[in-house]
C-alpha cells in the first residue's frame, strides 16, 4: 500500500476530488494547511501598510491506495492540480506498512 499526500491550491480541490473519484478512489482525507516553498509568500497591503504573507493557505489531500493504483492516482493529481504557475504544490509518496478498519478489524488491502 502507498500513502499519497498532495499539497494543492484550494480552488483545485473539487476538480481533483472528482477526478480521483472517477478513477475509483473511494476515500481521502483533506486538511487545510499553511506553508511556503519557492514562492516565499507574497506582499499585501492593509490600511496603507505593506506586509509579507509568508505562510500561504493550501489544501493537503491524503489518499491510501494499493501499490498497483499509485501511479494512476499520482498521474491524475498531477494533470488535474497543475496550473503551470509557481505554487501548484507537491506530491509525497510513502510506503504504508499496515491499515486497519476499526469497525470490522479488516487489515491490509481489505481495509481500504
């Protein structure tokens, strides 16, 4: 199993969720997060004073899939979340040792 974490722009969330649902992804966890990368934030003005916003709001999606489905999920996120601008986000892929469904006690792939 693989854990795929994607940090994406807020306005791309619904589009990515719909695309993942179409390819058979049955569940995901979404969190609102703040951070920065190469884009290093941006400058804004408030009441005439200029200030720098270092941590930009993003969305973090977490999806657990079988090893066979990981490439398809990654490709779908890449195609759907990409705008071509700095700040599109990142995808992190980790190996997952175990998953357990609390309600039934199912483990491994059956728990997904």
